[in-house]
C-alpha cells in the first residue's frame, strides 16, 4: 500500500475509502488508526470489516471489550481499541501474540502500545475538518 490521502466529505466517502483499503488487505497486515475522539476511527474500521464480511455484520466499537475478531474467507480480522490500556504490556492480555500471527489487525489508539507495534504497520491518520468532512491519510513506515 503506497501513501495516499483523501478528503472524505461524509461517512459514505469514509466507508468507500475503507473498503478500498480492505480490498488490498492480506494476512499479516496491520492498520493503525490515529485521530482524536470522534474523528471516525471506528466508522472506518466498521466499513473495512463489513467490506470483507457482510454489510450486515454488526461491528460494535471495542471500547469496552478492547478487542473483537471477525472471520473472512482468507484471514481473521482483529479489531483492537487500546484507549483504556494503562500500559503497553497490557496488550498481551488481549491475545496480541496470537493476533500477530497471520491475521489482519485494525488498531485504534496504537500509541498506547508504543513500541509493540511492528514497524511494517500501515498508519491511517484521520483529521476532523468540520462536522462531516475528514482528511484521511495512509502511510506505511519504512523503518525496517
């Protein structure tokens, strides 16, 4: 996945972009979602997951469960919300090591895991422009 950016004028634009990213997902891909509260990280994740499962798949925010998993034909998707973690080591209690083995990960609030995020991860930055509009930028760090 190469670096790219879009201006999403509404939630449908966000969903379409998430679906485009999801269509290129493969085992081992990690997507870290950055943005303030209310930026649309969970909306992006929901559209990503539904595009690979079914548009009727219920995708709740994992704010309280911290992680949800979803099966596709080719891999499982692990959707993490790390907002409530007290320290990065707590991620191991959520099945972190299992998740890293041939699954696709969507991670909201990845900064809570600090250096445990592999340097091969794709980073998606969602910026609030106004009530409806978001700037969504994706980049892959090349620190390997």
